[in-house]
C-alpha cells in the first residue's frame, strides 16, 4: 500500500511530516500517513475543480459502469480491506468484512441510481410557456469521515456524489486513514479519471478550514460528532456552504411487556454491542416495561457475559477494543457515575486484564434519567436499563434529548407500536429490529443529530441542484 495523499491522479506527500496510526488492540504502530494541511487541501480542491467538467459531462451510464467496476474491486479485495480496518480500528474481522460489503453496497446502489436522476415537466398555467425541472451535480464535494466506519462512511458519500457527476476530495479520520487510502487505490484501479477522487490526510482543522472557505467547494458532507458539526456549520456561513451533517446519537430502546423477550434481548445485543458500542445508532439507554423488567435484565446480563472480548484479529472475538484511552475513560466515567447515583452493575463494569483499550460489555440496571449515561452518547459497550410503567412515559423519556437519530421499539402489538413510533422524534426506527441500516434506506437524523439524508434514493438529492426552466414558446 502507498499510504500517501492522492491528488490529481498522483500519489504524493512523501516529504511531509507523518501521523502515526496505532492498532487500538495492541498499541503497536501500524503505519504512518502524511500530515497534509492547507496547501495540500487547496491542491486537492483545485484538482477536483479542474476535473469537474469532464466528469459531469459523461453520461450517467458511463459513470455507472465505473462505479460498478469499483464495487467489483471492493468485493474482490474484501479480505484485505477488512484486515486493514481491523488493525487500525479494532472491530472484529467478521464485522470488518461485513462493513466492507455494506460499504460496497452504497457504490452498487448509486451505480444504479445514477441512471435514475430524473427531471420533471410541470403542467403549465400559460399556453405559451413550458415549465421544466432539470437536475445538475452541485460541483466539488468535500467529505470528512469518522473512524468508527472507515469504509462505509466514505462510500455512503462518494457513491452518490460520483453518481450525480460531482468530483470529490476526501479527508478521513486521522485514527483510521488506511482503509480510506486503500479504497482510493481501488478507485484508481477502477479507472476514475485524474482529479475525480482525491484524498488528503493530516491536520483536520487546516484541511476543514479550506473545505469550508474555498468557494470552489460547493458542498461539504460530514459524519462525526455534533460538536465538530457545529464548528463546520459556523465556518461554512461565509460561503453559504451546502452541508450534510450526520452527527451523534443517543438512541433509546423501548421494550414493552408484550414483546418477545428473547428477540428483544437479541435486538439489544445487536444494537448495543456491534462495533463495541461505537456506532451513532447504538442503543444507549434501554427502557423496559415493569411486567418483564426482571426477566429481561436477567437474560440480557446472561447473554452479555457470554460475549468474548479481545483482539479483533482473533477467532471468536465479539467485542474489540475501543478506539483509544479517552474512549475507555468516558465509558468508565459513565459506569461510575451511574453506580454513584444508585444503579447496579449486573454484567461487566470494568476493564479486563489484557493490554489495550478494552472494556467488558456491561449491563447496568435501575438507571435513572439524572445519570450521565442516560443523557450523553457513551460510545462504548455499556447498556443502562431503566424501568417504566406506561407507553406514554417511555415516549417522554425517549424524546427527552437534543438528539434525534435512531430509536428502537420492541412490541408485537401493531397498534401500540404504531402509536409510539408516530410520537418518537427520531428519523431511523428499528421495530423489533436491532440493525436497521441498509444502503437502500435513507439514513440521517433530526435535531442535533444532523441535516440531510444518506443512502436510499433520497441520498443523492443533496448532491444535486434543482434548476427550473420556464420556456416561452
Ligand atoms: P469527530 O471527532 O467529530 O471527527 C470526525 C471527523 O472530523 C474526523 O475526520 C476528524 O478528523 C474531523 N475533524 C475533527 N475536528 C475537525 C475540524 N475542526 N474541522 C474539520 N474536521 C474535523 O468524530 P469521531 O470521534 O471521529 O466520530 C464519532 C462521532 O461520529 C460520534 O458522535 C458518532 O455518533 C458520530 N457518527 C455519526 C454517524 C451518523 O451517520 N450520524 C455515523 C458515524 C459516526 P481527525 O480525527 O483527523 O481529527
């Protein structure tokens, strides 16, 4: 692998300072990447701007063919991509393979959607006019991605942008740049023209400042924390930057008395412990109705104790390390705070012996709304459970947050489930389903969880401008 910047069809940045990339399971150095900054970001924007005309003039069918080839290369290289991901990010190898497939799905889906960017003809009010709507690519897109899904968060942006006819500059997280660089290598192999896809690693604040202030960048698409999302929003004001923001979450899981308890436990395990609890849609607080509370907590604790913690490269591991020590500290702070406020740990609750950023999968019962863990995104393998009596009470507890990304409901009563979901202020709902994400579905949040949608046929809209034409005839 080259582990360099890719700008205007050339691998570059050999002479820049380097950023180390560590394996969070072992603390070992995995590799180094160049520390790009303002200059490199500007060069990449220039390259993307120069490439835009030729790329956007290709037919949708030509762009779709290249995207399809890219998809095939991702699948051919699934094992290598997964291994790179596990080494730099920590998730178990089987999960990393799953993420590569999920990431490739976005490329395949948008290869197909490229051919379905339809305009409109509007009935006229005047016999001497014809009214039409055309769709145009927005232009150069800058994408900033997080470490928790190093492949999928990139392709969820690149897929629709490239399909729409936009050119792209990517800035991956400094913690996980290697998967992103490998994906750009595969894009080069697929044959995308020079300048269409560029990648810059390095100082996030310098690179971000170029993206938000350069008027040639017509859209910035960001996935990461709400805190940084707000900074980017402020920075983009001067150029009225078009923004998509996929930000933090604090997902509630509501389990009603009539739910199938075993299925609900499975759903909570899937939602909470995937990626060691480091996903924006992870259930972060679990509300269980009083009639099944004791049975549910007992079964959940038993299942949780069976999960294997360890290096994601080893066979049979369910829970890998957290990304860094700060992640471990935050998890432990949430657990200690809950205990201080009267909650009881019924599984886990501490770091295991091994070296690395590990935390045992943890269940806390008798949580209350004043606890930190019930108010903040934990981003770790801890599930606090709180008892409730009525569906109305559960909805009120669930909505009491500035976030609005994902929520989960477990009930077999269609009428009760429907009424609860109608009242939930969240944009993604898993109903008897702990893993609702899919390339063909619109992903995104309301409130402080963000702006815009990624995935699904809706996900390409943010990369298109609507042009309205009134024709006098
Ligand atoms: P983060 O700290 O906000 O970083 C995200 C990206 O922004 C990284 O590439 C980071 O680069 C970059 N960045 C940081 N400061 C910046 C600045 N001032 N200007 C420009 N770029 C900047 O978030 P994270 O810790 O990587 O990811 C975890 C967060 O992402 C969680 O809150 C999670 O909920 C959210 N998330 C949301 C979704 C969704 O779809 N809604 C999906 C996944 C994750 P460096 O790392 O190199 O500094």
